[in-house]
C-alpha cells in the first residue's frame, strides 16, 4: 500500500513584503530631514571660517614707560623698591610721591612664588591707589 504525505510541495514565493522596505525608507527620510539643517550650518560655518576676517581696529598704543622701578615682595613679606628695603606701611606714601614726580613711570612687581595671590592683589591695589597705571608682574623663587 502506498502512503500519501500531507506535506505540501515547496513552492517559490514570488512576492516581496513591502513593510520592511517602507520602514527603511521612512527611517532614511527622517535621518536626512534631521541632517540637512546640520549640513547647511556646517557649510555656513566653513564659509565664514574661510572668508577673510574684517580688519579689527588697531588697539590704542600705550607708550612704554619712560622709567621703570622694581618692587620686590619676598617670602617674609619684606618689600624692596629698586633694591632699597622699606617698611610695607611706608609703601603707599612712597609710591604716591614717585607717581607725582614721574606720572609715566612703570612698576615691575616681583612676587615670591610661595606667597598667596591675596598678597599680590593687595600690592596691586596699593599701586593703583598711588596712580601708577603701567605695571608688570613676575614671580621669583629666591631673592637675587
């Protein structure tokens, strides 16, 4: 006796499901819609970066000080002005006298590197109160 199988014969599927294809198309559409403004902004930034910059106005030239003095503050808070030791309390009066005699004078402040920044701020305030405009600040490790 012959047996008959209930299995169907395999046949080719000739149709393609469009759902995954449409999902892919929609995802790509969203990506390009979001990326287009960013690409445009990149092009504008690139164009701005390659364009010649407008000429900036020249900063006002400050003449170099005619005379320079050195104010040194050591680690023990002792102060020397052009090598001469002085009391820290006498510093404001001395600086005002110097600024009165020579208004264009410059002061180089040499602070010891171990001092706190507050000491520098206080020293710069004394110099500003004396009316001295031109200053430079350096730090040092030891007295020369």
